[in-house]
C-alpha cells in the first residue's frame, strides 16, 4: 500500500487581540515551546507530506518560527482577515497541487496529537470528501455546532447564526478538518459570506460537500485535546493539561518524582534511566538528563545537558549552553551559563561559572566567579583537569588555568596559570598606611600535597 500524500494548512493569521500582548498569539509558549511549535510537531511530516502556514502581514517572527521547525514549509500572507475559508485560500497555489489529503488546523490549538490527524484522515480513504473533528464541549458557547442526521454531518452552525435549539447542541467543531485533496479547492472556492459577520466561513464547506452529493463525517475527540487559546487564562489552562501529560509520561518512563505536581517540564525534556527530580524544579526547553542524575529541589534548568549520575542543586541555576559531565556536582546557589564542566567537576557552593570550560575532576571552591564580562564583551575562562580553585576567587577572563593548578583562596587571577602551578594573586585595596598594595605569587613548587 502506498501512503497517501498530504498538504497541511495551519491558520495563524489572527491578531490574538485577547492575549493583550505585542507578541503574535501563536508564539506564546506552553511547556517551553510556542503554540505553533506544538501544532507543527503534530502534523504529518513524512515523505509526501507538505506544509503551508497562513500568517498575518506583520508576522515576520511567525514566519521565522515556521522555518526553524519545518524548513520545508511555505508561508502565505493573508493580507485582510475575511474569515477562515478566505485564509485557507491564501494557500490556493499549494492546494491546487492536489495532495491526496488536505488537512486544516488552527495554530492556536497546541494540544492536538499526531494520532488524531491519522484518525481524521481515515474516512477519506473510504471515500468521504470531508472529515471534521468534533468534541462534546462542557460549555459550547462560541463554538460552531455540528448538526448530525443519521450519522452524517449535514452542517456546521456558527454561534452567531445558530437558533436556540441549535445552541443547545454540545457537539462542537474543533476547527480541524480533512478534505479529499483533489476536491478541496472547488469546495472551498464555493464558500460565500452570506452570514451575520459577512465572513467566509470554512465551516460552510459541509453544506457545499452535501450539495455536491458527497459525504461529510465527524470524528470525535476529547475537549482537552482541542482547547483553543485566545486568552492568557486559556494559555495557563493548556499549560496545566500539558504539564499533567508530561509528568505522567516521565513517571511512566521511570523518572522518580515524589511531588510531580510541583515539577515543571518542557515538551522536549529527555530523561535517561533512574533519574530523580525532587520537588519544586523548573525545567525549560532543551534539557537532557542522563541515567542516574539527581536534580535537587528549587533548581531551574534551561538548554542544558546533565551527565550520568550528576547532581544538581538544591537551588542551582543551569542556563543555556551548560553541559555537565558524568558525576559532576553543582551545589546550592551556583549559576552556570555556556559552560562545559567535564566529568567529576565539583562546584558545590555560591559560584558563577559562565563562558567556561572546566576539565575533569577539577574542584571549584565556594564563591568562585568567572568574571566573563568586562562591560563591553564576553570572554572565556578555561580551567584544566584536576585543578583546585580556592574559595572566593575571581577568574578574570580571558584567562587560562592549567591542569592540576592550585589557586589560593581569595585570588584575583588575571594571567595564565600554567599546569601544576600554585597561584595566589591578590589585590589588597587598602593597607594599614591607607595606600594600596598588590602582590602576586606564582610558583610551580610548594603546592600542598594532594589530599592535605
Ligand atoms: C472557529 C470555527 C468554529 C470552531 C472554532 C473552534 C469558523 C468559521 N469557525 O471559530 O466553528 O468551533 O473555530 O475553535 O471556522 N484565522 C485566519 N484568518 C481569518 C480568520 C481566522 O487566519 O481571516 C485563523 C485565526 O488566527 C485562528 C483560526 O483561524 O487561528 C480560527 O479563527 P477564529 O476567528 O478564532 O474562529 P472562531 O470564531 O474561534
Ligand atoms: Ca478561536
């Protein structure tokens, strides 16, 4: 059996005024990803599956997000918002290519799953011209109602045009549709705007399909899956639904969480075996946690990879570009950014390690700061393997500290420290006479023996 080809059109031209934000609605995040990224992650993306996204005239940022996720996608601009059918026709040239299945979905419906698209496409194989995704709304106000007779969908009535009897119907239009791709263009081009809002409603496709003597059907799903986001309150509700799903998936995959409701995950968080996450941890996008790692309470982690049996927190902040080797330990009140910490590195207390590379098994004492920013640009700190940085040291980047070097506590290191050197570099701003003294000591002998 050869797979059917598809074209998916995502409608994302809306202003999203009710979000009260200068950011386009579909770019707001849930579980660390934009609404649009969630939708684009669920639509068909195999061989023979193409994608078009309809955006508004000032939506360059939306177009960028589309390209980032699906470089093969085409964006079309709907210059004037004249309704959902009008929006679909902005992609007329893509529809005219005649894929087997034409799928239409809204960009603000982030909880939709790939499986639902597959279920919706199934009736097309057996000859239906249109399949509409429906759900039983707890409160259907505002949704288009699905009018069904003898198991066949006969019309969708928008709220504004519905009679009181029709408004009592709970079966509602989710906004996701699948058309027979070769008939779709003719059907959609026949949609007019004779309704109370003078808009071209995609939902009118149902009566046109029937007028053509073709068949329209309903495929049902749960309300949770098709929640549309129009307000910040709905954004927060969707976040709850997604977090519940992500926590359950993590628990099912063997992650230990004794208070899962207090742990926030991202849609792309990846876990090895036997990972433990203590209560009150926030994990943003781009985080990988390897086997046996433990994330202690109150840690905040974004775009970071955490090695096997590493330990993070409590109260640690791992910022983008952090990579922790196997067995690394990051303790309380430690912040890392763009920092590679090789296996066995310890940074146990009150430190900032940014724009840095730290070799295996190096110990960084409490209060150590990589001074990566001189007020103009960022510079790198490189620390070798097996080194020891004494407490309260400032490493003024760009700077290199060799393998096995030993930095005395309170040092302000401004010059390269060679391998195995003992360095104590201190600036004493005020001495007893009121003047400033400085001293610098750099030796390769006299290093305290290991373990002293
Ligand atoms: C729509 C459906 C309704 C359904 C509901 C589900 C129609 C006419 N109505 O109503 O049956 O129950 O969704 O949430 O389809 N858009 C454009 N350009 C336009 C108009 C809309 O891109 O000119 C996009 C919007 O950005 C949005 C989507 O289409 O992503 C739906 O538009 P919206 O105005 O929110 O439709 P609803 O009134 O919610
Ligand atoms: Ca809507």
